[in-house]
C-alpha cells in the first residue's frame, strides 16, 4: 500500500460512524451516563488527557519513520488509534465546564483554530466556539440540584472565556477591515452580526434561568460577557453600514434596514424583561429587611456609575432600587429615537442609540439580578441559622424523661 493510498483511507475513516464514531444523537442522549462513569481528574491528568492526540501523533510518526511496522500493520494500528481518539472527542464535545472531558473539548477547538490559516475563516470559527460557551452556560443554568458555589464557578469560567474570545473576534474584525479586504470583511461582518445576536439571546435566557444565589456571584462576569458580545455585534454592524454607505453592491438597503431592526427588536425584548424584573424586585417584601449599604455595595460591583449613582447610602434601599427601576423606560426612549433614525436612513445615529440603550439594559439587568441574589443569600443564611438552633422544648422534654427514668430505677 502506497503512502498516498494510506492517507486517502485514513481520511475516509474519520467520518465513518460504522467505524467507531458515535452518532451525535447517541452522545447527546447518553451524556449524563457517560459523564458519571468518568472519575474526577487531577490537574495533571487533565493536562495529560488534553495532550493525548499529540502524543499519539508523535509516537506513530516515529514508528512509521523508523520503518518498524510494515505498511499494512501501520495502517491497522493508526486506524485503531484514530477511532479511539474520535470516540473520545465525540464524548468530550458534550462535556461542560468542570467535567473531566472538558479540557479535551477545548483543546480540540484550539487545534481546529491552529489549523485554520485564513484570518476571516478563523474569526468565524471562533464565533462558533463562543456560541458553544453560551450554550454551556444555558445548560448549566438549567441543571437542578447544583452546588451554588460550584455552579457559579463553572458559569463564571465560561462567561470569562466568552468575554475574552469575543474581544479577540472584535480585534480581528478591525484588523481585517483595516487591511482593506472589502469582499471578505463584509461577509465576515455579516456572520459576526448574526452570531452575536444569537449568543446575546442565549446569554440573556441563561442569566434569567440561573438560581438567585448563583446570580449574585456571576453577575459581573455575565455582564462583561454580554456587554463585550453586544459591543462586537454593533462593531460588525457598523462595518456593514459603512460599506453600504460606500456603495457596496453586496449590501442592499433592505438588508441594512433589516439587520438594524433585528438589533432594535432584541433590545426592546431585553428592556421588557429588565423592566419586569426591576418591578418584581421593588415589590418584594424581603427588600425591607436588607440594608441599604448591602444593596449599594452589591450594585457598585456590577453597575456603571453613569447608569445610576451608588456613591451615597443616604437614600433608603427602596429609593435606591427605584432609581434603577426607572432606567428601562429611559432605554426605551432611546430605542424609540433609533427607530426614527432608521426611518430617516440615518443608520449611523441608530447604531449609536442602540449601543447606548443596550448599555443601560445590561447594567439594570446585572444590578437587579445581583441584588436578588443577595436577598436570596440573606434568606438562606437566616433559614440555616434557625435550623442550627437547638429546640429548647425538645431539650427540656429529653431531660425530664431522663430524670423520670432515673427515679424509676
């Protein structure tokens, strides 16, 4: 068997499910069972797992180079190795932050990025992986009976990765745009615009579904992820609008209007959600039991001072939250201006107004969820304290019973 035939056969095998690659539906359906069979790994063993494929490549390259195996024998051994790695990678693709197989999943993504040499294709691929991180957060948010501390750590890990990777995408977009690749940059900007909208909605849903005691610990990281994602989306849309103004034939008036309208619709949905959450929090009876200082300190960690002042504790907790509850209407007023700008075909002004409205909504949502989490944590602490206090009546009864028994003896 020639070397060319060997490479060709290996290429065919990697996608054959009958050859050992599990079907995607099977992996998804059996994810929990598979994960439960894998014991927690130490940091060292995780690093070893993530480098498994590299080890195999080096080993078999050495064997084949030295001619120890005949072509047919080499083919059989390499096939078995590939099938084992393919199966492992398929299982790892269903893993979540904190799972033993998760380092293999992220290492596989880094390999794909390293083997993608086109700047625009690499940037588009990175947006796909960012979408995976958002899906992971949504899955974590829906998992019941999680340890709040462990769950918050996993969510924060994924959120921080999103913020970092989306910033990389934004930087790459600006760099490609500056290079003057007119055709490539427009298509890439369209891809990023679409993907960031999807990621934003996934994160917003996940943020809403997270348990209250987890929200307070991940509020800042989630806010950073959402804001960075929104900024990158607006940057991509700006590239599209700028090229439209320059007369790019690949961008129609209808497409620009539609894309800007999609952003406006998304912001309006988020405004409605933030408004309802703020009103619900303000009406919560437990709010009177939380000190203003606690609320202000929580808000300082997640809310931009330009959105609502948190520098003074002279106001009551209620008036402090009322100031936040008024912000969704302010965001709606700005988005109404964006609608007028679109009608006038002033897309540049519309983008500025969309970004301003998004920033307000992101701050309000993060603030409300952080305060809600703090209230829930206070309730849990109070409940725990009450549970830990021994019952006086029970102790007294036990003592009387003991005394009575001693008397009888």
